[in-house]
């Protein structure tokens, strides 16, 4: 029985360990976007605000992750995470991106049970139902004048690699770091949504 239960649990990393890894991956990605040209001033402002608040939460997420793994705090890691905030405040975005890349490789998102994405009609249909019930109200009718418009998830999905898409779904639907720490979607939900956003047709609003 125990073995059967284990076989059905597809998330191998615990929720809080996964959350720390997802946050690192998202931050690494965002810090690269800060380095790039081609962001409108309002977008850059918005991105900076996100990076700023995410960096402040990172040490707490690391603590959570140690706690979940019943490991003692790692003061060197915590100091390194706090240093990222200083690096950011000094506008050293290259250092920030390099260090976040490195950390993200050391604490990778656990993709077991999430990739490869299915393209089966069943997954796409399940993803469509989730999208219509949970996402569409904001993401299909977003106000372009809002300071933080909800992005078009279909356009986003088609630009990203499957790994990036899964990571952004794992992070984006949790709201801001200060709201909820628990991902409302199961791994199966994330897979279905990703399959639909990549391969499905957007519903007519
Ligand atoms: C209450 C409105 C609302 C609902 C419901 C909602 N979102 Fe969002 N979502 C937003 C807004 C607004 C943003 C942009 C936030 C920002 O830029 O800070 C966003 C951002 C995102 C992002 C991040 C995109 C990026 O820039 O990386 C993802 C991914 C995402 N949402 C996925 C979803 C999915 C999937 C669902 C349904 C399961 C969902 N959201 C439901 C309002 C919503």
C-alpha cells in the first residue's frame, strides 16, 4: 500500500522546497529580463518592484525549505541570499543574474511528474476547463491601462519553453509572494493547463 501511494505522488520535492526552487528560477529569469533592452519604462518599473519584493522573501523561503527537510539553517546560504538584495540595490544586475543562475542550478525545480507535457486531447480538455473556471475572468479581460495587466497566457505559453512555462505556472498562480504560500493547483492541474495553453484554442470571450 505504501508503495502504491508513493507511486501516485508525482511531486518528489516537498511543497516548500519546490516553492523555494520555483522562486529562484523565476527570479533568475526576471533578472535576465531586467538586463535586456526593449522593456517599456512602466514594464521595467513593474519588473523591478517584483524582483525587489521577491528578493526580500527569498531568505524566508529558504528557511521554510530547511524546516521542511528537517535540516539546520545554512547561514552561508542565508547570507548569500541577503547579499543579493544589496547587489540589487546597487544596480549590479549582471552580478544578480549570474548569482541567481548559479543558485537556481544548485536548487533546481523538481520537474519529475511535470515534464514532458502531454498533448493528449484529454489533458487539453481538462486544461481548458481549468482556464475557463479559474483564469479567464482576469486573463482574457485584462485592462491594458492597469499598472499590472494580467498577461495573455496563450501568447506567453507559446513564447516559453515547456520548462519555463511550467515554472511560471507554478509561480504565477500563487499571487504575489506576500499573499499565499500554497499553490492552489495540483501538479496534474499545472500539466493540463500547460498542455491547453500550448496546444489549445483560446475560448471566445
Ligand atoms: C483575480 C485575477 C486573476 C486570476 C483569477 C488569475 N490571474 Fe494570473 N495574473 C493576474 C495578474 C493581474 C497578473 C499580473 C501580475 C503582475 O504583473 O504582477 C497575473 C500574472 C500571472 C502569471 C505571471 C506571468 C508572468 O509575468 O510571468 C501567470 C503565469 C498567471 N498569472 C497564471 C494564471 C493562471 C494559470 C490562472 C488560473 C489558474 C490565473 N493566473 C488566474 C490576475 C489573475
